[in-house]
């Protein structure tokens, strides 16, 4: 009965928030020079006294969040961040010197020219992913999380996770799963507008957030402290190789009094990298598996192209990537078709601004509607259809459209996007998905969106491949 009341109250609260938003939709923003934007490109609402601007246009998003990034790189205060123990994360942090230091650390570690050094590790982890799929195909969601988590754990902490059932990866992904499901935008908006609600007892109907947050906070602290301690101890013992944490710890300048502050920044940005990298990679790969089932003709074409380039005696490597533009086109379409962050992460205006005649007040929450940009019919005809050919030129080469806006904008763009994209490509190029199955796909709702587990038959294209044969292919492909 308590769960029933809880769910009903949450629905009422969400409906209340939506009704206020719809009512304020007709409140016109101040436009001293007369607005000139096409209808629907920008929507203004005032919810609980907070100015909210939703950007539905890629052009407007780039104009504001990139070309005027100095004014739109802040984040709004989200009351539930501290409750869940994630107020340290770079992604949600307010624009400040603390954020700039963390951003610098992440950029140095995962800039585009630094990512190739991770390729041997990514290939190894993708091979382990294949072995897991062959041994236990029904548990593919767990294998996806193990793959994405092990890649980022290695890149950030030099931690070589077990192929399956790794304790550290499972604890971290458990906490991440709770946070992403519970921190829905409408819930965060209500508690941010009325922070006194957080003082209500957890047993009260509608306070599910407070019931699950203690475990989430405990796991968030574990994710912050334990992997970092592993690398720090390993660095002292000489048992870890180059990685984000080790490299930055060795560069700490202890002659300055702020070395402890720098060390804390390394720890916090490392935990941020794990959370962001794991969810992005796993969610896009879930989309990939889903479309391989829904669109068997695309699956068949991809198989034929991989076979023509690689042949049957080895597995694809990053050296084959320039020869497989269709795989990259599928990757881009996976990110466009069902973006992982459909509403990105909210920005905030540092100062008041005027854009094409429209007044944007200081402190306004600015939300890039990535879903609308991905489904812009003027740019992506029949946008609801999955069609990788939209990213290919007539001669088969890739277009210039990299769908970069799915990674965010300006100074808040995801610093680990190059590593994540490479991890996704490595797994996609090697995956082998089987026969067609009839079902209706559904998606998880929350801060991020990914498909719910679906019936999936995963078998090797070559019926003669068993564990021994696959292990041989892995050895000759290294």
C-alpha cells in the first residue's frame, strides 16, 4: 500500500510541475528588441519562480552554449546532488575554479590525440566482451556494463577488472544505476524549488528519493574513494601502469600548498569519468544491439562489409576502421536515433543576455533539447527511422556530420567523448547478433535513456565457432 501511495504521489507531483510549466508556456519573455527566432526554436517557461529556457535548435544551442560559452557554462543548483553524494562530480558542478581544474585534468587525459594509447586495452576488453557473450548470451546487459566499466576503470585507475563479476565494477555500476533512475528532471525540479521537502521523513509517501538515497550515497563514496586508493597504493608499490590518476598524481607539485586540493580534484574528476563513461558506452551499445534486431537488413549489410574487409581468420582492429565507414555510420545513427541524454544536462546563465531580440535573465536554467535536434526533420528526413546511410556520401565515405551535439556543448562538452566513441566502435565492429525476434521495445526513463532488456539471440555467424576457436581468433588478432 505504501508503494502504491508513493507512486501515486510522485505522479501527482510530476503532473503539478507539468501543469505549471504548461501554464507558464504562454508567459512571454521580455523582448526589448522584438524576437526574430522561428517558432519553437526556443521555449520559455517560469516554473516555481525559476526562469527556464529550452533550446530546440542546434543553431541556437551552438550560438549560446559555444559561441557565448563564457556566459552559459554554469550549472543550476540541484538540491538532490548532495543527497545522493554526487555533489563532487564535474558534470553537475557550478562554474568555478574547482570545476576548471577538474575539467583541465579530464581534458589532458582524454583529449583526441591521447586516446590512441588506450586502443590495445580497448581491444582486449572487447575480446573479453565477446567471450562473455558466447558463454552466456542471455546476460548481455551485464556484459555490456562489465565491458564499459572495465574499459574506463583501466583508463582511469589502471585497474584490470575481472572479465565477469568484478566487485569494484559491480558496486560502482549499482550506485550509478540508482542515481540515474531516481534523479529524473521533474523530481529534481520539485526538490530544488522546495528544498524543505528533503527534511520530510523517508517513510512518508512520495519520499522514495530519501529511502534509496542512503545506499546511493554510500556507493558514490565507495566509487570516489576505493578505486583511487587502489591506484595510489599501486603507484607507491610500482604495480600500476600509466593511467589518468597515476599520471596526474606523479605530476603533483608538492612545493605549493595547494597540492592536497589538486589531489582532491584528481580523485573527483576520476570518479566523474567512471560514471559518465560507463553509462554512455553501455547505453549506446544497448541501442546498437536493439537496432540489429529491429533492422536485420542493416545487420546483414554490416556483417558482409566486415567480412569483406577482415575475412574469417581474424577479428577487426582499429586499423580496419578507415575501411569500415558503414560501421561508423551505424554508430552515429545509434547516438542520433535514441540519444542517451535527450535533454543533456542543464546549463545556467551567468549574466543576463540578449539573443536575437530575446532577453535571457541572469540565473536562467538553459536546457538543450538534444532529442529535438536529433529528430529535426529538416536535417534528418524521416528522423524516427534508423538509417545509417544518412551519414554516408554517395561514394560511401562518411559525411561531415558527426552528431557532436549529443556529447554536449561548449566548455561543458563531454571530455571523454573520444574514448567513449572508440570503445563503442571496438565492441560494435566485433559483435555478432543473431536471428530476428518479434517484440515491442521500451526505454528506461531517468536522467539518461537506454533500452530496457529485450529478448535477444546472440550467436556467432559461423556455426563452427566455439570458445576455443574464438580464443584462437583473439590471439591472432592482437
